[in-house]
C-alpha cells in the first residue's frame, strides 16, 4: 500500500472563494421587489377607498339608523308627547338618570329646508346637530281609540297666538328694560272650541342694547297673569319657563326663543 502525500503551499497563496450575487441576479431581484411594492401600494389605496368617510352613503345610512334607533328608544320610554308636527316632535321621558333628576324633555326637529340639519334639544339646552344636510324628514302619527272608545288627545299644528310690533306704538317709542324693571304683554289666545290645553312654543322679538358692555343677558319669561292687586293686571311671581338671550345678540334684528315647559 502506497501513501500519497499532497503538498499544499502557504496559506497566503490559497485562492479565496467569496459568496454574492451577480449583476443579473441583482437586477432580477430588484424587479421582483418593485412589482411587489407596486402591488402592496395598490392594495393599500383600494383598502383606503373602501373605508367609508363621513360623507359616504354607507356612513350617512349608518348615522341615520343610529338616530332612528335613538328616537325609537326615547319613544319607548315616553310618558307624553307635547308636540306632534311633520318635522318636529317633543316628548317627555321618565327620569332615566341622565343629568339632572326628573323627567326629560326631548325635542327632535328639522326646519323643512333641504340641506338643514336634524337637531336635538334636551331639557331646554341649545339644540345640537344630530345629522347634517338632511334632504327629507317626515313624521306621521297613528291615533287609535282605547278600549273605552275614547280618542286620545292630539296636539294640533302651531299657530300664531298673538302679534305685536312697532305698528301698535307711537312713532319712535320703545320699551325700556333694565335690571330692576321689566315689560310684560298680556293676551288671551283664540282657541278651538274642543281645545283642552295650549302651549307657548316660541316668542319672536326685536331688541337693541343701549350702550354699556355686552356681558349681560336678557331673560324672556312666560308667567301667568294676576288679575288683582296693584297694578290690577300684572305677571305672577312664578316663572313657568324662561330663556336667557345674550345682550350681544340684541342688534335690532328679530330674535326667536323656544320654550318647552310653557304648557
């Protein structure tokens, strides 16, 4: 048996073998990566477009369903309905522990003008928008007799109960208001013969501040009339309902305030 010996030169003369990519492989890899990135970008764009925004039909439909669910829930707990109109409804709901204790007065309303919002008023607070840009909103009411054959009371449409403006006054005469004195107007509404109750829902007036600062409020109140004492006819001390109007709003233009408790 022969033993064969192979002589290897010094380490510095050995040929080194390095691992890497050729130029062709690198170009191919970059091409594949570019295609993948383009595909992922297209998928992200399509996904972002599929997400509904506030103005998409899907979002608007979902928002409308939420409002209808809320209205349905409020009607479920309602103890009475004080306003029934085609574009507005006011209901009294038993205390559910929301905010102040006591019954809750809730009003849903739409102006009837396409593009205006559907608003919500809660316990006389300023109205907030529930749904923007309403194109159509209509309420209908089904009234049926009870077991005794009596038809429940139905609230009629709003009507003007009293009208009074500068044409009733001497030229240039205005009512002066202040912190220590008020002006009042007494009237008796003309009601249908079968009316059992009536409500004051709004008052419209013109006011103009007379100098000073704009840090006060004008209180518009509803009170009963007292037909005795001095003067013989004057407002009762008890306030049925009231609304505060900032003095800065008194710019000699028509102001309208809404009432919910003056029944």
